[in-house]
């Protein structure tokens, strides 16, 4: 996108018309590119002076706009082998100087410290300023391509002060939706002759509007890349303080490049969230699940968490306003699907019930508690032998709560719950075998569907003397039947 001062538009009858470059601007674009090529190896300040000489009252926005687009792909290097920051830190560590003599002595001390000449210190002092950087690389770009990239940047800048942006596309949905999510945009989807996306513009955000405007502008390239597209922006005009409209469609496709620049995102937060949910809850995590519908509205949650036939959606909100969060929560309730909304508190207290806020890191204890609540379901105790630990993990219910909710007729033995008859049979068979080693008892345990973990609860002591099961020695702790199987739920 371009700086605001290079925005080149025409305002007419309540509409904004960007002054896109066309065929007649191709020679000017070629001249800008040639000027960059001619100044390879020279200071960037010298290049800027020549570019200024190319400007006149009618073309200065185009010249500077073309130059800004080319700059993004140039290579600029510091001409000094010394680090300018280190040089300045050393020179100014004793404060400022008031005379030329003091300045000369400071330069000489720095030259001795860095083992260079005073002239090299003078050259290195501000070598990292843009004007002093040396142009070493220029992109291989045709003037027609420069014109198209400029047009895309101009369109992005035109919507920078939008109150609302509405788009429809026939293709490229997945990339557009992914960009909206990763950029943290506030959006609403509608079922209106397909999916219509309404995005809240930066002029509607009370804080961080510049950062938000940059994020929204990054969505534009994915829109104009679709086979069929239409967009409408409601823009707050700085000059008249009126709301003007910008409307475009794929009929103007030729103005823009066919391929946009790759947008890189920081996915560390999403990766961390997915890892935490898998490792701490053992749930299946689905990234960017299918569209969730609620009447004529639609949503694209960040995550779907699944376990044991239960599901809960999670939405991590980037930018927001209290009104936006309130509307989102209300519509999610209509979707009849469990949903957690997690939002950054960069903009202050959201004041919306049910929204989990965070500043630097997600409060996973609170999130996990909510997820467990949504994924928990009525536990079914079935069978003669129940592995309570496995059941606890499957239903995401604390182990102690499962023990307390056991129906009558079951006996607790370690991590297992067994019917009284089953545990009596197990004990009787173990006594008949009278095992001296663990390998003697394993066939009996396997027949009853339990592991050797149950033995201490049955009054047996297991002492390991090697790495293998056969090396473990078993002996009865007490000849009497202990209280292990007499635990019954009152």
C-alpha cells in the first residue's frame, strides 16, 4: 500500500474513484525503473534527488507511488563495515559536545577505540540513514507489471479509512477466509446469493486503527485474484467528513497483477493452542473447520475440538469492539453449537459475558475448564470390569468424580471398578495359582480384563527385580482378605 499523502482519487457525487494508472503511464513507469537501474551502487539519497526532478504538478503522486512500489523489492546496504549504532553509542556516551575541538577529540577517541581512521568514523556515524544506504539490487520488473502493482497498492490505500467493506467472490474463498482469520479482521458472513462478507473497517475501530487498516488492506489482493469478485467500501472522507462509496468488480481485473505477494503470518499462538488442547485434554483439534451457520449468518471458527462424539468450537479474536463481540456472541448462540470466544484485551475490558480475555498468553486453565464443561457428557458405566482411568480420559471427567458417581454393585480396586462377583472370582483364581512371580499371575489378570496395576489393591505386593514382567516377584501382604474389595458406594 502507499502512504496516505500519495492517495490519488477523484471524489464525485458521493463516490470515490481511484485514479488508476493505465497505458499512458507505462512510459513514466519505465522511466522510474530505469532511474533505479542507473543508480545501482550509488547512495539512495542521490536516487531520490533524480526522482524528484522527474516530478511535476500532475505526475508527482504517480512518480512517488511507482518509486514506493519498486522500493519494496530493492536491496539497500550500509556502506560502512562498522556498525553505525555502536559508533554512535560510543561517541555519545559522554554526552554532547559544544565546540568543534571537542567534536574532533571525540572522533579521534572513537577512531582509536575501533582501530580505524577518523574519516571512517565520520562515514560510519550515520551510514545507516536511508539517504546514505547504497542501492545494490533492483527488481526485474516490466513497466506494465509496475503499473498493475501500483494500482493494487492504490486500491489498498483507498480503503484504508473505510467504515465497512463488503465483498463477494466466486472462487478463492479458502484463501480469503484464511487471510481474514489470520489478520484478525472483524467480519460477518451472510447467506445472500452465496456467501457475502462484511468486514468492519478501520475507521470504526476506536483504537489501533492504523494497525487494523494495514491488516484490512492486506486482504484486498486475495479478493481481486478471484475469478469473479465484487467489493464495496464505505469510506469516511477526511476532507468533507462525509461517507463516500467505492465500488468495483472483476470487470476491472486487468488493472491488477494476477499474482499477489505472499502474506506471512505469525501462527505461534494457534500452534500453541492446538498443542495445549491435544496434550492436556487429548482432544482432536481441527484447524479452520467448515463454515458454521446460524440462520442467515455464517461463521468460520478457528478451531473445532472433538472427543467422544462431543464438539466445541473455539474462536480467537484479534481486533474487536465491545459491540462486535456482543453481536458475535448473540449470533453464536443462535447457531446452537457450543462455542468459546477468546479475545485479546489490547483494547481494554470487553464487558461481554462469556468471553475469555488475555493480554500476553491465553489463560489455559480457564479455557480447559470451559472445554471440559462443553465436552463432558453423561458417563455410562457398563460391563463387569471398568477401567476408570481410561473412562476419565474419554469423558474428560476427573477420576475422583467418577469414583464418587459409581452405581451400586461395583467395587473399586485401584484404577478399576469391578462387579462383586467378578472380583471374588479373580481373587479365588489368584489364590489357586498362588503366584510367586508376576508371569504366573498375568494369564489370570488378562482373562479378567485387568492389568497388574490392580494387584496392590488385592493385597499383593509386587517387587521388581529386573526390566521384564517375569522378573517381578509377588507375595501376599496379608493372608486375610483386606478391605480392598469391601469398598462399596453407600
